[in-house]
């Protein structure tokens, strides 16, 4: 009997311990709070279709439009002039760039001119007796003949008898030999064909110059050209004479150029068309790197937005009654950061910047304040500016 009573008491103690333990556990349970629904606040913009200027970005280095590579056609010693033949030296049009010692060759030319003069003089007695009607014009020719000047042109032949007589005395052959020597003598001095600067000097005073040797480079600093490669897709849109906006890499200086030439062939390797832009500015230097924006065409009834807003290549988000929706669009041009779209009716409300995790049917709140900046601590507010 005693054992039965003890067993019953132990069982009751165990049941009581379980009961109190359950009470203690239940007292520590807390009700889970219901998650609050976050409505993201976004900035939007209303679509207003208009004409968008499609600009093609290009870049390149400047080169002088007028360039003269100096080569020697004769041989001799380089003589010094009034200005040193050094890089950066400026010359006016008509000034002598290079003078080569031609004293020996000059003597040969004078000898040939003297021979011509003697030949003409020798026929004068015969002309007086046999052809008195042409004597005066040949006498005037001798009177104007100056050994220190360019050989004057022979008198015009007026009859066959005169032509046969003059030709038989070897005057024509001698005359053209003299003119040939005079032409070569002129090559001993190279004159500046335009105002410019010497950009390369490969010889100095006293240097023995050989025939065919390169002497330097001379450029005109008034007009420069930039060669750019344009995709063949826009080759038919470009026109000679169109204005081009240019800038340096730092965007601190702006220039205006003009399309002067467009290559009619396509580069097979790059599938691009070479276009030349002419720029005039006193602050430019050859070799400068510039960026250009060429007006390719004007797209009617279109808008321009950030490329990051484009979804799947042809969709964008719109806001309808505080709910995001997605619509199809037609992209017509892509740049590095922008895309030109068509097919969006006026009045549609679109996002200004992509919303992380956005999806069709998502509930959003449109930011209505004007002229206020969103708080930096509010991670749910997303703002940006859209350019149309």
C-alpha cells in the first residue's frame, strides 16, 4: 500500500512540473509584429514628344589643312638667311625658307644666256637685208635682254619664212635650253607659299644638302582639319557644309567646325566612313585631341532618356494610379548614356531613374514637392533629372 501511494505522489509531481514548465514557456512567447508595407517614393516626368537632334560623337587629332613637306631637288651647301631655319620659326608668304649655294650653277646659266644673246645678235645683219619687216621686233628683243634678269620670251613668229630662218639658226633650241637651266636654278631657293610656321627642321646652316633629301615641314596655322570615322549607318545623313560642335577633353573650350569632305568609300575593316571637319581658331595647335558632335538627323515626335531606364531593350516603366506598369517603346538611336525613343504618347508619366526591384504592379508614391531636395537619410526616395 505504501508503494502505491508513493508512486501516485511521484506521478503527480511529474505532471505538476510539466504543467508549470509549460506555463513558463508560454509566458515567454511574444506575438510577431506584422511587416509594414514599404511604398517607395519616386520622381517622375510627364512625356512631351518633340524633335530630338541626333548627334554622333566622334573624336580625332588636328592636322594642318595646308602642309608643305620640304625636299631638295638640287644639291649644294645650305646657306643661312635672315631667319634661322629652326622649329617654330614663322615665315610670311614669299619669304625664303631655304637657300642653297648656287654660285657654280648660276655661272652655267649666265653662260647659256650669253650664248643665246650672241646667236640673236648674229642674225641681225641678215634680218636687216633680207627681212627688214621683222628687223625692228628682234632689235627690241635685244634691247630688253638683261643678263641679270629672266630671259624674255622670243618675239612672236608671223610668217613661215621667219620661222624657217630662226629655226635654222638654232635659236629655239638654245632658248629652251636656257629656260630649262633657269627653272632648275630657281629650285636652289624655296619660298614660303603661305604664312605659316616651320614645324620640323632637319638641316642646319652649312649642311651639305643632297638631291631628294627631306629638309623639314612647313604648315599654315590658320586652318586645321580633323579626320573622324563615322558609322556607315549615318553616312547618308551627313552633308558637306554642316556645322559641328567641338570641345577639348576637359570640356573647358568649345569650337565650331564645318564638314568639308566626306569619303565616298567605306572602310572594309571598320565599316566606317571617313569625314573631315575644318576648324579655324587661333588657340588651336596641330596634334590637339578634340571631341566632335555631328548632327546626323532630327527625329520627330521622340523623347530622350537615360539608357538605364530601358528594360529588355524595348520597354520602360510608367506610373498609372500609383502603380508601376511596363509599356513597349521603339528605340531609334543609342548614345553612350542616352537613348532616343518613339511610340510613347504625350501625357504618360515615366520614371526618371530605375527603381531597384521594380516590377509591373508595384505600388509607388509620386514625389510631389517642387524645388525641394529629397532627404539623404530617406533611402526610399529616388530622384534624378530627365532630359527630353
